[in-house]
C-alpha cells in the first residue's frame, strides 16, 4: 500500500494562497456607496500588491534593528521604515481621507478612512501603527481645533509621510482616570513651561511632534483646567526615560515613557481653547476608537481567512478538519462576529462623518468590536492548533495585538462605564 505523502505534511503559510479579503461579501458592504466600494477594491488591490509583499521583510528589519541597535540610532532606523511606509501610502493617496484638499488631503471622510484602515491592517506592515498614530491620534485634534497656522504647518507634511506624530495622555499614575493628570503647563512670561511624564506613548520615540495633554489651571476640576499642546520631541527638556516596546508584547515598532522637564514652548503651541483640553481629548477619542476598531477588524479578518483556508487543508482523522462541525461552526461564528462588528463600526463612522456627537456610539463600537476581535483571533488560534501558537503563522501576533484592544484607547470597563452613564442619565431625565 502506498501512503499519501500529503497526509504527513504540515501545512505552512505558503499553503495559504487565497488573496486577502475574500471573506468580505457584497452583503457585508451593501450599505457602502459605490464610491466606498470602489475605494475598498482600490485599497485592497494596493495593499496586496504593494504592502503584503513588503510586510514580512519589514518585520524582519524591525526585529534586527531592535536586536542590534539602541537609543537614537535604533529610533532613527525605525523612523526610516515608518517614513518609507507612509510615503508609499501617500503616493497612492491612502493618507489623506480625513483631511481637506486645502491641506493636501482628499477629503474622502471617516468611512473612507475606516475602509483604508481595514485593508492596510489586514496586510500587516509593522509601520501601520505609526500611520495610525500619525494620521489619527496625533493629528485629528489639529484638524478639528487647530489654528489656520497650525493646520498649514502640520497637516501637509503628515499627509505626505514626512512628519510623524504621537498622542500623549497616559502617565505613570494616570490611566483610565484622566482627572488625576499630573503633567502641568504653567504660563511664564510669553511661554508655556511643561513639567511631567507620559507613559505608553506609541510612536513617541519616532515622532517629530506630540499632541500632549496637561493641566493648565490647578484651581478647578482637572477636566475644566486641562489644555492640549503641540510639543516638538527634539525640544530641550524632552527626554525618553524608557523604551517600552522591549517589554510590551504587542507588535509595535516603538513605545516610550517620556520625561518633560522645564519644556518651554511658545504660546502658539496651545492647541484648541485654553482649559478646553478635555473636550479636545473626548473628541479625539471618538474618532480614534472608530478607526482603531476598523484596523483591528482588518487583523481579525486576516485571522479568519487564514484559519478557514488552513481548515480546508489540514487533514486529521482522514479528512480536512473543516469537515468537523466543531471546526466549521467555529468558523461560522467568527464570520458572524466579523460581519456584525463591521456594521456597528460603519454606523458610528457615518455619524462622525455627519458631524454628529457619537460618544455613546463610539463606546458601544469599541466595546463590541474589542470583544469580537479578541474572540475571532482566539478562535483562529484554536483552529490552527499548535501551528497557530508558532511564529510560522501570523495568528500569534494578531492575538497579542487583539488583546491590547480591550485595554488601549479606554478599557472594556471604561466603555461600559461611559455607556451606563449615558443610559442612566436618560433614565433619570
Ligand atoms: C501597547 C500600548 C500602547 C498604548 N499607547 C498609548 C498612546 O499612544 N498614548 C497614550 O496616551 N496612552 C497609550 N496607552 C495607554 C492606554 O491607553 C492605557 O493603558 C489605558 O487607558 C488603561 O490605563 P492603565 O493601563 O493605566 O490602566 P488603569 O486605569 O490602571 O486600569 C487598570 C484596570 O482597572 C480597570 N478600571 C479602572 N477604572 C475603572 C472603573 N472606574 N470601573 C471599572 N474598572 C476600572 C481598568 O479597566 C483596567 O482593567 C497604551 C497602552 C499600551 C499597553
């Protein structure tokens, strides 16, 4: 008797050959306009043609840089990878959706940005997180609250991939409860002088500028005495205390803890109204949460697609494991979660695009999508069995990134707190 050699062959990533995005049916996107559907196809083709082939090599480069270089050299090399990635996207028109043409964008809007986020995230380039912090977290507040001079100075180079940005809210003592913020900005003559620390700042070590939140009026509730500032990272007194991506498990390029000691910046560094920073922060978080969700769904989609294809190729008990109901039902549940999560994200993106306040809806979206993404990626790992746990497949990286989503940009518990607060306000009238 001759044995079929295929039965004894391990499935590898090379066997996963279907193009990404096949699991997105027309039904899932029938709420999209024709232009949005066209953009989805354009972004997907671009991501598969230009990003996917570069992603594995970029991951290897990031790992090699992290292993061999330290300090400024390491940051400069990582910055180079992030800038190359952003410039490539800029040339293809993938960086300007949130910004009007006056500043170098294309004004396609929040939904378009979400569509691009999903497709780029599914391609899995390590620079994608820097794209997200530069174009959304660190920049959306400049678009909404900046002066004309601030917009003209910062938006065009960011959209072109020349200037990198990051967002600095969190501190060693301050996470969910921003009312305990310790970083202070004090007016001295015609300058603002900033003292404090910011921790967990994604892309902070690569950024040219931070959008930073600090207390400017200590005599009132912190939410009424907080302001936002645009702070250059190369300013005297700004110092990276610790490189955190060495200890953070997610697939980031850079994450830092930063000290600010007597950092004096000019008055035009103030972003938005003096003592109006809490409103700027809440507004930023609404957009950040929605775009973060769509990016995370891109990762979850990749996990589902890899798992589904793997299940049709992996043979156990003389048949592909997809033939077992225990596996196929799991895939069906993953698909249903992905479908529902995309719809709720799209709904909230539409609200933001229409200029509506969407704090509750953003919180609902973030809570639902974070749990869905976590479940999908966890299920994908189960479908791949031991192979899913290895670095031969992308599932373990998607798994680590997905877990962060339940903590970053406001934890699950804080999303529940926000939703319950709004609900109970209505009950009480
Ligand atoms: C990889 C990574 C990247 C990040 N990037 C950035 C960044 O770019 N910029 C930035 O500013 N920050 C960033 N953060 C910080 C992130 O936003 C915070 O970690 C998050 O807001 C939670 O704060 P914390 O970690 O201090 O947890 P804590 O606030 O200390 O919370 C600990 C636990 O207590 C729970 N908890 C707290 N309050 C309540 C409550 N009222 N009710 C019920 N449960 C509660 C929380 O849900 C959580 O489970 C990043 C974090 C990580 C890990």
